[in-house]
């Protein structure tokens, strides 16, 4: 890329190194006629074969870096234009300065395009369902964020509205695994940022679909609202309804990739929660008291039944709960933290 982002020819990339066509051909092992066809063409990446590109990347400095940057820039520009056509402006500074991998962010922008176009198709469900995972979630979170410098969209209101419109159309009687995941992901993101989704825990027919949607809404609402009563209601639902408890046990390990995502929502009998432990420790430190109450009253006990060693991080868990519990304003949360700490110290 040039300073203004324009494509560069092969001759532009190699000029500062003092390499000519013969040099590049000799180093790459390609015929000079092949290099000649690519030499002054700014769109040479669209013409070069995969094998020839590998030879060039492995022998000429700068080719691999340019190829990567060009591919990312080309996809980015196309998505920015398409989103602009749908009434959404991308904040390019936020996109470039994000700590999330650019490929994840571009996938999130493509998800936004699917959502605002509003097609409740199998392809849309399948694409959104791929955002079940920590890094993917961070990317998707950035397209919904309203924080200046963090959100990828300058005004995501149209995305919020489109998500609210799309969610019930994904909520059909005939479910696929991807539609269940996609519905959960959408409701979680919108409730986390806007608080606009109502949480009704009194589903007429408890099942995986309603359980997963409920969990998405509850987690998002807890993060955004610090609603202690909601955390307690969710705990009671899990105690009373086995399918809700089963989904709760499945969610964290698959989200953190300790376990494989499975369409039957099951986990292997033996499972170390190494990545889950790292994520829970992070969440203890950064989320509000109501979410902390959910962790100590609901999820951490579930995790310890699955993996009593907590991914080898019991000591870190005790320290994190002691530190955070001491600062809790809510007495019930503080007491629940203290009780769990005592249990963990007894088991350690």
C-alpha cells in the first residue's frame, strides 16, 4: 500500500531494495516472463497464482506484509462502502487502533451488514453463530459499543434497531443449532449495551432455545444494569430447571474453547477448565457486583463440580474473590463470596 492506501505494483515494492525483474525471478525461482507480467501491474495480487505468491513471499522482503495488508484493506474498504450504503458509518480510527485482530473486526462488520439487511436466513444465522468465543465476542461487542474511540460504528442506533427486529424472526418454532446460537448472541449484545430487551424468565415450555436466549439476555442485562434481583432470579431458574442448568454448564467451556462446540450441548466427562478459569478471573476483576454474585452463587459452583481443580487456578480464584469481595457494596454478594472462599480453602 502507498501512503494513501492505493495498491502497489511488484516493481514499487522491490524498488527501494534495488531489485530488478531478473533479481526477483532468480530469488523466487519463477520464470522471468511470469515476473514481467506482474511487474508494473498494481493489481498483480489478483493475477498471481497461489504457488507463485508463496515463492515471492518466501524470497522477497515486504511481499508477505504487503499481501496481508492489501487483502485486509481491500475487504475493509468493501465493507465500509456496503455499510455506508445501509446508513452506517464506520469509525476508521477506532478500527485501526483496536487491540482486537483486524480479521475479527472485519468479520464483525460483515455481521453488522447481515443484520441491517435483515434477512433471517440460514446463512445469516450461521454467520452470526460463529461469534461464540471470547475474541469473536470482543469484536462483535465493538460494533455495538457507543463508547467514543471504542465503537466501530459512529452511530450504531440503526444496528440496535435492526437487531431488535431480526431477533424474533430468528426465534422460530423450527430451530437449528446455528439459529439458537445466533439468537443468543444477538440478544446478549443488544441487552448488554442498550438494556432494551425485556427479560421474562417464565417461559411456557422450557427448552434449549428459551434457555439459551434467556441466558444471553440475562448476562447482557447483568453487565449493563447491575441488577442483583435478576441474578438471583436466574439462579433460582437454574435450580428449578435442569435444561437451564445444563446450558449454563456448557456455555463457559465452549465460549473459552476448553470444550468443543457441540450441537447437542454436551461436554466430555473429563474436562480441565484452564481457559474458563482465566476468563472467570478476568470477569471477577472487571464486572459489577450483580455479575459477581452470579459468578459466586451460580457459575463457579457449577464449574467446580465439573473440574474441582478449576483449571489449576484454585489459589488464584481464592485470592481474586477475597480481593473483590472486600470491596462489594452489596452485603449478600459479599457474604456469598466469603462463604465460597471458606469452602475453597477447606478443599485446597
